[in-house]
C-alpha cells in the first residue's frame, strides 16, 4: 500500500506553490500590483519559502503585535524556482512509478 510519507517531495514547498498561484489568480484586492503572502500561510509555513530575506521580519509572531498587520511579499528567486521545480518533478516521478506499477502489476517498483 502506498503512503504519502514515502514520497521524497517536500509537500510544504508544493503547497506554498499552489497557495501563491491561487493568491495571484484570485487577489484579495483587484487593484493590487504585488503579491503578498496571506496571514494563514505566513503562520503555517515557518519559515516561508518564497520570501525575500529582507522581508522575513514581516512574518507574524506571537510576541510581535505589529507584524500580523503586514505580510511579506512573495519573492521567487531563480534558486527557489529551481528547487520548487525539482520538488514537482520528484512528486511526478514518484507518482508515475506507482501508477505504472498499478497498471502493470507484474512490474516491480525500482
């Protein structure tokens, strides 16, 4: 039986990719010209993956009463983009291997 714990992909990174995609496509304000992390994501993913180090101080903390008013902008560096692509490929390769094994049961997983 397949369990997601066996997958080598980093699901936190994959989830942040999906969240930022959704925030970009469905902004809170139609006039917004920049993409900011939402408060829920900023609290859930510590540290945030797609954030510039100069704005990492904007991530809300329990001891900082001001930071919940602000969230950092989403920043995708070339390095982080490549890491995210690697995680997507890791998930795809892992799933493909299992799907082929399910479709052709005589084959063995490598």
